[in-house]
């Protein structure tokens, strides 16, 4: 499966790209100096490709965008938030052995929410 394209979001674009999105959004809060964040990046690219058109995968550098990160009380990175209809519906913190399956389970859950609401 080809890697997908993640979208960089900022404090200024978070509302339009994430909260106003018509499809679920996975937001990765990260920083360039964070080793586990760099380990998570290829997995997030893969998920972006697998769920293209059904899930938007965004990345937010917490060093450059402190307003949103502090508003959601991001204390550890990497932290991933899953949003549906502008609401936070799931969270994964850290990179574990089950990291990819945990993210996919959240994405599938968001898809089921969409299916039930249609």
C-alpha cells in the first residue's frame, strides 16, 4: 500500500482543517526532536494512504503551535487525537507494540460512526 499524504496543521488552521472537517481527522501532536514521534511518522503515512478520502491525517508541531496543544492538554508526545464532527472521540499516547492496530481500530470506529449516522 502506498504511503499517503499527511497535512501539516497550525494553531491558525486547526479549526478549518480539523474541527470543520466533513470526514474524521487523526491529529498527531509531535516535535522534531522526539524520537518516538519520528518512529510514528511512517505508520501515520501508511494509515493516511489506507484511509485516503475517509480519514484525514494531520500533524501538528507542538513546539511551533502551543495554543492548540495546551488547549487539549497535550503533556506527552507523540499523542494522537481522533476527531469526528469537531469532537474529540479517541486518544492514543506514545508508541507501543500495538500502535498501528490501535490507530486503525480508532479509524475503523470513526468509519462505523459515519456509517451509522448516514
